[in-house]
């Protein structure tokens, strides 16, 4: 619970502006490094972050329930993600992943948590994750990352599109891959056939 609603709204709006600026910078970097079409994914994130419907609901929740911004961001973003995921359209379902990515970015900003710098991983790295969000994929340095393995995602997911644009082989939707592999373990993958 909070006592100063105005201070909490101001804290949320400051985090929101920081997240928008960081996402715009990632989109610009993606535009110059990879291409305009791929940058549109992150530009879509900027539009979602600026959506008055979503941000308005977060602010209203802060005021009505007198809760910290983190709790309100999580609740509202989860609600939007569930709505998108429930729609019978692959494009809208992909928006659910985008909202989850935005939620994580906002929460990290509010909590002052540092991002993992995927550009700094050692050369020859194969990234293994439950999911690779567009913002994480945008930070990948293709000189260091030679492959991507995830538990969820598909050929049309934004992370797959970005991996293809960066010319990084990826195999997605491998059930339990995170628990099956250990850091430093040697892995071979074939992105064309989907064999790991």
C-alpha cells in the first residue's frame, strides 16, 4: 500500500518515459543494424507504451487501490496480455508477448534492476531461454551469439523474425530445454531442420 498517490503516479510516469526512450533507442539501433521492417516491432512497443488506455488504467489503479506502481503495472499488463492471448488471431496473440516484454521493461525500470547485456556474451554463445523477447533479441550481437534455443515461440514470433533478420539460427518451442541444458555445455543446432 502507498500513502502518496501523486508521488506514486509521478514515479510511474518517470519510469514510463524512461522505458519509452530506451525502446525508441533500441528501435533506432535495430533500424540501422538490421532494417526498418524489423525495427517496426520495437516501434510497436513504443506505441503500446504510449497507449492511453493501458497507461490510464495503471494510473487509475494506483489512485483507486492505493497500490505501488509495480503491482498496478503487473495487473494491468497481465490483463491486456490475457485479452490478446485469448483472441483467435496469430497477430493479436503475438501482441500478448509484446505486452509481457513491455511489462518486464517497466518493472525493471521501476525497481532499478539492470538488464542482462546480451551484447556482452562470449563469442560462440548459444542462448537458451524460456522465451526471447523482442527487446532481448534486439540487444544480441550476432558476432557473439551463434544460435538461439527457446521453450516457446514459433516461426512467426517477433523473436524468430528478429533472429532471422540477424541471421542467427534458432530452434524454438523445445519443451523443457532450459532444464535440460547447463551453462557452458556444448550444444550443436541446425536452424534449418530444427534439430538440437
